[in-house]
C-alpha cells in the first residue's frame, strides 16, 4: 500500500511583489473524495501581458493545501509527523519539494532558521522528533546505542557532491549486482590497497550533534549566482536520516575495508591470466593468431592467483553476512533499525518549463545542465506514476536522480511518501505556478485521485 500524497504550499508575497497583484485561488472538494482541486486565475492588473486574465483548473489531485501564513512547524505536523511511526518500524519514507526557483523549496525542506523550532525545515524537525524517541530507547535498553546516520549531498548529472565531506565528488554507478552505489574517487593506499569510499555517513548520537553537522554541511552548498538564479536551484539536494547503531556502522566499514583489499588481488588475478594467455599465442606473418609452440600456459600460476582472489571474495561475503547479521539481530528487539527518511529539495522546475515562453538567456553549460534537470524531473514523474499504477517495469534507469532514489523507492513500497509543490502567489509568477501545479496534478491523477 504505497500512498504518494501531493501537498501544495503557497509562500507569502514579499513586500516588493505585493504591488504586482496576487493570483486568485479557489479550492473545491468532491463528496466521497478526500482530495481537493485547485482553480487559479491571474488578476487583470498583472504586469506580464502573457499572464493577464488567465485561468486554470486541476483535477482532484491534491491531498492538502498549506496556506502562505502557515509556518514550517505546521507543515511538519501535517506532512511528516504522521509518518514517523512507520520510520520507527524500520520503514523508508521519501519527501520531495518541487517548484520554481524562489518558491520556497529550501525554506520547506531544509529551512533557513536553525534557532527557532517553529521554522526548522522538515528534515531538522524530523531529526528532532526521531532523536527524542531514540533517546528514550537508549535509556530503556543499554545493550544498544541508537543514533541517526546523516548523509547530505547535492546531485548534478551523475555526480554527487558530498556536503559532509568537504563537497567531495562522488559518482553514481550501477554495480554488477544491479544496485546503485554513490562512491568517491579511488584512493591508492600505502600497502597497495585501493579504497573506494561510499558517500559519508555522519553518526549523530544526539539532536544537537545532528543540528551542528547539518549546518556545517550546508555551508558547502554552492551559492554563486548564474545568469538566471542561484546555483542551489540547479542541483537536487538530498538529505537522508537513517536509524543506526555503532555496531551497524562498524560492520559497514568492515565491508568497505574488505572490498578495498579485494581490488588489488582481483586485478592481479586478471593481469596474470592476460599475461599467460598472451604469451601462449603468437601472430604469424599473415597476421593470424596461433598457439605459441615455445610456450605452455603456467596454469598453476593462474590457479594460484584465482585462488587468492576467491579467498578475498569470501572475506567480502563474510563481511556482508556479518552486516546483515548485525542488522537482523538488532531488528529482532528493535524494529526501528534502518528506518529512513529521505528529503529531496529538487532543482528548480523552471528548467522544465519556460515561465514566460520566451527563450532563457543561458550559457552552453547552463543549457546542458537544464537538459539534465528536465530529464531528471520528467523521469521522477514517470517513476512515481508507474509505481502508482502498479506497472511491472518502473523506469528507474531513465536518469541519475531516479537511479539514486531507486533503493529508497523500493524500500518504501508499503509506506507513505509525499511531494510538496511550492508555489508563489505573485501574479507575474502565474505561468510558473501553473506549471508546478500541472506537474503535481499529473502525479496526483496517476495516484488514482479523481479528475
Ligand atoms: N512559506 C514561506 N514563508 C516565509 N518565507 C518563505 C516561504 N517560502 C519561501 N520563503 C522565503 O522566500 C525566499 C526563497 O525561498 P527558497 O530559497 O526556499 O526558494 P527555493 O524554491 O528553494 O529557491 P531555489 O530553487 O532558487 O533554491 C527565501 O528567503 C525564503 O525564506
């Protein structure tokens, strides 16, 4: 039972926008249908000719509407708090903020006020609530120490910038096991080991620690401006909170360590095999490859290298099994282990639709990034729609964003997730606001909501 809820959040007009007029909006409900429809009309005094007197009406797609004077605490209580019990059962829940640049995505998801709990972004408010519950569990059972594993990264194309590790570049890749990994550059270590670190997880054992780590990480968000808007709207920011224990993190580190040891041994085995095979073949004057009469493959050497590789592979397997064992043992008494909340502050939706219909002034690099963002946002819509309509094939591989989110989507098949559409009531933003609502309307209608 996956229910993907669609919320609309209006942001307040700022003083300089007030004179431009406000989009008029009405909400409707259908008997027997908990969802609302929205109709919006641009006022006649709107300055932009292209928006004057326009009107648009949605289907019954929206699960809730959050008004411009509602604070972040209210959003948390309505959208995230009802889902926390599922996370404490070890489930995964995902939240997305979708909207144009400046419409309030970061205000909602991450927040700008780290002092006043009423204005904490959703991720911080959720961390606060989870931390309070975990503190109680830790006091009741001293055999375990539960905390929150925090991961924060920005995704641009297939590169994830690790905000908890100095904006280190990590790459999104699909492994031979079909799983998607986000890993940093290959590091050559002194003893011939090769390490490929996964994206950093900061273990936070108290809310105060998490609060500090998140703030430190967010300082690494790019803030330089482009010709169009802040860089922040050109990347997807992903914040993951996972319920962990120290034993679980140690077990995961062991897996990375064992994998690092396997890399040079595996490479050596491949090198030995290629060397032996190439010595055993010679090229004739006519250019044909034939067996070398003067060389016999040293099969014992090949077998020894393969045996060593198999030994190191089995060490990786053991470490993997140990990790699964730690998880399973903990879950027997505390089902919360592995519970996850994922918050995604999506890149600005203006890349998907031009707000005025006119060509945007962009550098070639921005155009290329814009195309990638379009691909990501369309792919996300298709993934949510395919899941809602229970399609057998979900197009996760259509974009790096959906590849990264795949594990979270797959872990949340029986939980609630939500998208918050952030919209501006400013008359001149009418086209942008309509486009955001249209996107949400399509997702909501695919959820089985009525037209
Ligand atoms: N609901 C709200 N209440 C009060 N202020 C808001 C609200 N929504 C947005 N704002 C303010 O509007 C400004 C723009 O919001 P924000 O940075 O969250 O937009 P954004 O959609 O994340 O933009 P970008 O995609 O460019 O990063 C900020 O100063 C923010 O504090």
